[in-house]
C-alpha cells in the first residue's frame, strides 16, 4: 500500500458522513476529493492553498464527481485557518490533512515552511473536536523539506496529554521518503494556544 493510500485508509477509520473536515494544503485536490466523498453531502470541507492554481486544480477535480460534500475553497495559507473558518466550526472539526512540500507539476520554489506549518498545526489542535485527527505527510526530498519535518517532530513534544501521536518513516525506500505523522485528540478539554 502506498503511503498516500495508507493515509486515506487511516482517515476513513475516523471520518464519518456529515463531518466537517479541512484540507490544509489543497495541492491538486486528491485529498480534498477524498474528504468530500467520505463526509458526503451532509458534511463540509474547507480547503486551503496560497496558490490560485492549486485551488483551480482542486475545484476541477471535485466538480467531476457527484455526491460530495460542499467544499469551500479558501485562497490563503493554512496558517490562516482559525481566522478564515466560521466560528461555528471551531472545536468541531473531525480531521485536518496536511500534505507538505510543493505543488506537483509547479515551481518547486513555493513550498510550505516550518514557521507557517507549525502555526497552522497549533491552530489545527484547537479546531479539532474530541476524537479528531491531524494527518501530515512531510516530504523531505526538496530544499527545506527535511528541516520542516524535523521542526514538526520537535513540536510534537510540546503537545499536552489531550493528544497522542504516531510517526511512521518508511524503510527500504530510495532517496528521502515522506514521513507520516498522525495526531489524535483524545480529550476535549480546552487547549490554550
């Protein structure tokens, strides 16, 4: 099973029809489409990207399918999640997906960065409801990718007892494999950010 398939398999264990979810990095829309199909017409998907082309690609991919959740396309960085999400959804998000790095088939100069990603992850923790999850694929083979992955792993140590996490680094792969980080909010106590 490819790592991206594994991520979707794990997400399916935690997402249900009618849930509200976030794709923090729209990219070419694969995760947004998966989320929109999984939560169904009564669910809701918010998808973020700083690149207009990514949102266009995502919208085109989603609109080819029926029976998906309504999707809100937000042309902003994931570090704007709390500010851009309606207050009614704060504390009620079931899943937030991060696919870090750069937009495939686009310039590799526009990448996610440790500063904005850590900011977004802190906000994501506050937006989750009890039992909610954060899924992160951190690609390490491009300039800045290794530093971003290491910064996230250091940040994990700052999470309080309301969260548990798992890190998976594929073995026996060539070059620099993506790292898979899965965070589960096990308590609904208030998180101070």
